[in-house]
């Protein structure tokens, strides 16, 4: 019988997946503090901040998180960034106008990408592309 294991040291996980990508990123889970009003008040500034992070090569991916039934948005978001450390990721999250204004609170979690794929289609004749 195996014992219940609550956690495994990061080094063991890295050793077990050493042949995989092991790309370290940081996930910022952000949730509204006082309903949707303050979120909408700061949405334009927040989106401009996100675009700047993208231009600076910091933003990996970001967007709203739908409710479980996929029918609405309650103001939650997920932002995945490149940073050297969790402390650096927290400083970046603190710079978001949404967080500065107190419209949302956030939690930063280190996230290591090991598996997955990205497909990019480039149609030269129309000079268009799609991420599939």
C-alpha cells in the first residue's frame, strides 16, 4: 500500500521530467474584489498595461476566465508571464492598474510547462496566419 503524498520536492519533479521542456513561467490568477463596477472602471488601463507587457516580451498569454457553464464572466482573469523569480512576477502583477486601484486581487503561482504544442498556419498568398 502506498502512503498518501501531499507534495513532492520541485527537484524531484524536474528530474522526472528532465527530457521535457521545463519552461518556467508564472501564472497570475486575478479576481474582482468589489464586483464588476470597479473592474470596468479600470479595464482600459488594464488592457493597455497587458499590451505593453506583450510588447516588452513579458506576457506569454492572458485573458478572461468564464464561469464553469461558459455563459458569463465574473471578472476573473489569468495572466501568464515570463519573469526570473516569483518575487519579480509579483512586482509585475502589482503594476497592473487593476490591482493598483484595488479592483482585483491576485495570486501568483510558478508554472513549469513540460508538455503541449502550438500550431501556426501561415498562408503566404493572403499574407495571413492563424494559431490553431
